[in-house]
């Protein structure tokens, strides 16, 4: 056959096959075009988000055999809340995440709500096989709604490093016949020589403590609350021992989610510092005034990692969102993301006793650039740095007599975010009201946190495509806010209002490699 005729025949055949495939599956090409590449305009680059669909609370944070596990509330069916199951991702450094198949799916009309995963090192549960440690998940099973709603505590076991799970045949392991009874935080307590559970009684504004030798039989020990902020349902409690950074020993921290009733509106979280004797939690200070884990709009249901490697500081991770507008955010094909992991400690100084947080970010740093700028007397603003997310900045201020001073992050000349100290009002604030063009109801906000003149004027910022995490005054203030910028971030400037003396800033900026790259790509 003539070679030209062969080529013509093959071309016609290929075209026919392609047309036939498209007729059979007209959405094939569009589906391929929508395949997630982790590079959408608002897709976080240093924070975890699922490839697609809805996520909220982190669940079952545990370190086991070289892997950090992140389970999370997940809807496999779409990008709105519903069909709650446990999604699953793993990491070797808390920054580069590999998403795995759904770990524990909704089953038999029971949704899988928030809970814990523990390493049963000595097979106290009797569920581990072949004499090897296994993972045991303790979570809330949620059925029904309204008058028929019921929440119980269930367990499941994994023999293969969290890749598959088997529900315990005699679930539930704890049932109070209550509509609202959820979010068990479970860990091994050396003093009690037993498993301790902190679990929320949301409508009573209480945390109940239980004890178990085997993760199956639970005995009630005590309750804490109602104290502090009680404007909404209590959720996602977490009890953990925290080292004292500025002294010897440690303290116990009890963190409690609140929805609504957060300090900035919508969902938020408060914490208490004190002692835990294996039975009861006793706060060391007055609990009448709430102390907030995060002063931004967008950090909720933070929980701590179980079974961390020896020498690692207690580490929290939370959902970066707010129930006021979580289902309305203009992201696709995913909706919801996590905060950075944060190592925590207690700071005790002239300003008092505080929880301090340090983000886990250093492995993503590329070559740092020194920053320095000065505002002369009478000068209002000066350029500091060209910026492109993701980026980290560590800044130290000498404010002289300026009443308001800080930085503006610009996406264009008409859109910016202000992060600044206001010494007249005694606050640190993040103002995102001019950040972008999006008009999501409840989203524009200025968030505030009280500051101390006895702590340094410092800012530690982690800027992503759709968020900024702010840590200030030795990490004793955390302020997390989602952002919907008009375009990519372009520059940062030093500014001030009020006062006539000079304002100086110095520090370092680090461009950050993407967490979606392989770990070897980071410097």
C-alpha cells in the first residue's frame, strides 16, 4: 500500500476513535482539565488541603514508625459539610503531605466525627496482632439529627500503619444516651497508668474526664466547667502536658473549642493552664476571663500529636477556617485547609503566664534575605521588601514613640492587609477588610489581641496564597486569618501612624518551597 495512503488511513482512524470516545464520555476532557494540580490561585502551598472536596477538623494526630498521620473530617461526596468520614494523609516532616484513601468511611447511617488515634504499644486493648503495636482510633459516632440525634464513642483498630481499619465489634465503648457528647481526646497518662479521655459535653459547657485500662471500658473521673467563655457549644477538648520554656518543669494545658462565641466572632478556642493529677484538672489562675489559643478568625479544633519522638515539643495542628463562612469560600475543587503544625510551650515572665506557639516551617526555607528599613520623623511609610507567597518573615521593631506601627502586605495598589501594633489601644491587629474583591458574608474583619509592653515588639509571619499566620511577642500571641487577595502578593511596606520619632525594623525573609514538592526540593 502507498505510504501516504497508510498515513491518511491512520489519521482518519485515530480521529474516528477520538470522536467515538468523546461521544461515549463527553466530560472526559473537562474532567482531565479539572484534575487537581495543587496550583490553583488560592491553593495553599505550605498548608495541607485535600485534592478535592470538603474538610474540617483534624483528627487522630499521631506519629508512628516514621510517619506523622493527619486524619481529618472529610466529605468524599462533595465540597459542602456532610457524609463525615476520616480522610487521611501522612508526612515525614509535617509539611510535605501525601494524601491517602479515606481511612474510616461513614457507615450504616453513622457519620465519623472527631477523635484520637493512639499507639497501643503493650496491647492493652487486646486488639493488636502478632505481638506488634497497633493503632487504635477513638472517635465519635454520630447518628440522626434533631430529636433523634445521638452521639457515642467508638473504637477501630489498624494493623497496617493506618492504611486500613476494622471497627470494634462491640461498639460503642461509651454511650451516655446523649444527643451531644463528642470529640474524645485520648492519651496515655503515666501517673494514672491508664488511658485518659477528655471529651466534650457541648451544651453543658463541660469537659468530662474518663479512665480506661484497655480503651474499651471507661470509668468517669471528673468534670471541668462551665468556666471562661460559654457563649456557644464546647467542642474539641485537648489535654496535654506542656514544658515551661522560661523555667523548670511543666504545666498542663486544657484547650476547648467554642462555636459560636469565639473572641472574633464565630468559632474560636480558649485554653486553661493548671495541673492534672490523673483525676481532675485544676486551673492555676482565675478561669473567669477566657484566654484564647488564637486571636484570628481562622483557627479551630486544634489538637495535639500523640506518640511524638522523644525530645519533641508538644505539637498542635488545627482547621484553618471559621464556621461563619466555611461553606461559602470561593475555592475549588477543594474547600478547607489546615494550619501549620505548632510546637507549644509555657512562657512565664513579667507579663504573666502564657501559652507560646512556634510554627513548624523551617524545612521549607530557601535562602534568607536580611530586611531593614527606617521611618524618619514625620515619614508615614517606606518599602521594605518584594514578597511572593509562600514566604516567611521574622521582624523586630524599635517603635520610638509611634502609636501605631507595623507592615502592609500588598496584592496591588488598592488591596492590602495591615498587621500592626497599636500601643494606644494596647493591641496587635490584622485588618483584612481591604485584602481583596471577594464579598463573602462575615469575612471582612479586623482581629485584635492584647499586647504587653513588657514583651518584645516582634512579628513572625507565614504568608501563603490565601492566609497569613501571625506570631508575636515571643509567640505568646497567635493570630491566624484566611485571606482572599485580589491577585498575587507583590510587596510589603513598613508604616506608622501617630508619633514623630523614628521607627526601625530589621529581620529576615525566607522564600518557602512548596509543600507539594518532594522534600528533597527544599533547601
